[in-house]
């Protein structure tokens, strides 16, 4: 390697990017080396889609509301999975480090906690795409519904749900770091606490007043309302989009702060050396 | 030439609730030297090393490592340090090569492939470099951990029981390699070990820890002479069992 190339490879910005990419490669290799993990990523979203597809077929014939927008329930389940997989992608990749007792090694390298968080989020995007794209494609021949017909708003829905999932994933990773393996089940359970108030399959207006206030504080409720507006009324609700983006900014700050706080607590309590399988 | 110590610790204290794990210790490690932390289980060796690595925040005291305040500026020195620990593993489902490559990039090495190849030759990892880390024997794991610790050719190497659970032949080989590396790279080493022969062979300075305090210090030869013992193991037992200097002789008389 030439001196110039060596210098380029050790510039601070390049080093930061290399650390993030190194972690991303580490998670990607883990996935590549285990076909069962890839299968699991695809399995659940596809099964959910198939199940809700048949429910949609039934309801389309028996419900005037569903009949107005074929595929609304399939779109709902696919987008809900973006949020779920987005959160799980962050939390599970983080737990991989705990299970392999690797956090102590990582935090004695120049890797910053926020760089690790960026790598976890990037991996979450990859895992979410692996999980949801096959299910979305499968819906086309099975139910003659393509979520891609939503067009550009789909990208906005996807991005907002993914970012909300990242924020939740960072918060949960912080909790898991703080409380150890006993808190791991939160990674799979916590997001379902938000499901009733995210208005995935029904409008926010059917919730009791006090729950509506909670729903509007979640980016997910705005996304699903926006999705229904696009499918039923063929309009793009910029108000919901703006609310989702603003709320996501707040949740991302909270998620990153919770994660960084947990790392600091772990350094105070010596948790990096006392965790693992 | 910079002769400032690579480690300067003053009043270093770590408290976990009611437990005082490290109790106001002071020491320095000279550049290019090998220093041992000796003490029984729970004496505070691993806690001290963890603080020096930035993995654990001290309750009180100061630590300067390679000239930097380790609490405030650890990222300035982490690229120049490395360590091995029996309490940590490399990811089991990645191969040895994959693991070392990931860490090579985390340490920002200019030529990761070349460095991994060089360490694979030096540490004889060739037979299992493409095997998953979780499928290695204890001896192979130790060599891989050492390769990871040497990836960035550290100025300061912290080794927590580097030869624990190794057979005598492999342990001797590891010690020999560490000696060679230290001389070639001019690195400084802080070593926690229960193996007194290892400490006598490798170390310039020994810090004797008991209940979080440094209760004695000196070169292995000086400590053996001071306690009137034949080897460091006897000195260790004197200190661990709270027997004073020459107590064993007095008891014999």
C-alpha cells in the first residue's frame, strides 16, 4: 500500500466510516453464516401477510369499509412489520453482542457508542428489507395487491416507521444493557404495547379520547392514518407526514440519549465484563 | 525519547455499592516495562485493568494512560492500546479471519489483510483461521485472542490471565511470543496473573494487591529477597495469608 493510500485510510472521517462499516460487515457475516436466521427474517412477515390476506378476502366480501380499498389490511400488516422489524433489527443485533460476550472488546476499540448505534440501524434496514420485500412480492400473485402502487408516499411511510423502530430499538437496547438477560424478552414484546394505539387496522377516531391523545403522540398512528388516506381517498396527508417526521425527531433523540445513558451506566457498574450466555 | 510513564494512577478507587473493589491505589508503569498485578481472587486486578481500559469508570482518583486522562480522553489512546481477557470472547459464529478483519477495521489499520496474514503466520493460526471462533480449542482461542490484542501493534498491552487454562507447553509458547513482541515493538505490558513462574519470567515490577489495596511492590527478585523466600509463590502466599515478612521462618523456628 502506498503512503498516500495509507494516509487516506487513516483520516478521522474515513476511520469513523470504516468503524461503522466494520460493524455492519460483522452483522452481515453473522446473517450470511446462518441460513436459519435469514429464513426466520422472511418467515414471519410472509406468514402474517398470508393470514391477513385471507382475512382481507373474506372481509372484502362482507365489509363495505374494507371493500372501499382492497388490500388495506395487507398494507397495514406489511407496514406494521416495518416498524416491528426495524425495532427488532436494532435490538437483536445488539443482543448478539451480549450473547457473544463481545461488548467489552468493542468498547475498548476506538468504536464510539453512536457509531455502534448507526451500524445497528443500518443492519436493521437490511434485515427489514430482507423480511418485508418477499412478503410484499408474495402478496401480488396471491391477492392481486401490490403495496408498491402507493408510490412515493410508501417511501415516506416506510422511512417513518423504520426510524420509529430504530428509536424504540435503541431505547430497548439501553434497557437490555442495563438490566441484562432478564430484560431480553422486551425486545420481542415492547412494540406490541404500541400496536393498539398505533391504529394499524382501524382509524384513531374509534379509540377512547384519552387513548387518542396517546395515539397522536406516536409517529406510527400518523403513518397508518396517512396510509388509509392514500388508499381510501387517494390523497397525501402532509399534515400526518409532518407530524410523523417531527415526532420521530423527538423519539430518535430520546432513543439515542437512552442508549448513551445505558452505556454510561454500564461503565459505572462494570456490566461489560459481566454479561453473556 | 519520551520517558514519561505509560500508566500513572493516583488514588484510584472503585466502589460497587458497599463493596470497595479498588481502594485508593497509586502506581506507575514505566515505558517498555512489564508490570504484574498479583493478588488472590477479588483482590481488584480485573477491576483495575477494566478501569485502565475505559470499560469501567472509577469512583475516585486519576488515571493517565499514554499521557492522556483515561476518563475524559480515552478515544485518543484506545487506538494505541489493546488487551486480552478470559471474561470476554470473540463472536463465536464468525471465523477467526472474519473476526480479526472486523477488529482490524475498528482499529483503523491501513492494511488489514496484510496485518491479519502476518499475525496468522506469527501466531500459527493458519490451520484454523477459516474456522468459526466458537469451534476452537482453549489453546487456539488464546492464540486468537492474542492476535486480536496485537492487531494494532499496541504501545500498551493489558493482559488479564493470558495463559489461564492453557497446558504448560502452550502457555510457555505464549510467554515466549509476548517477550519477543515486547522487545520488538518496545511495548509496555500490564499483566494480571496467578502464575508466579510467568510473573518471575516476564515482569520487571510486581504490584501485590489484597482487598483492593497495593500491599507491596518491587521487582520479583527484590520481593523474594525482602520476604526471605525461595520464589514469588511463597511471597504471594505470605501476602495473601497476611503473614508478615519472614513470618514463615519465625513460625519454623
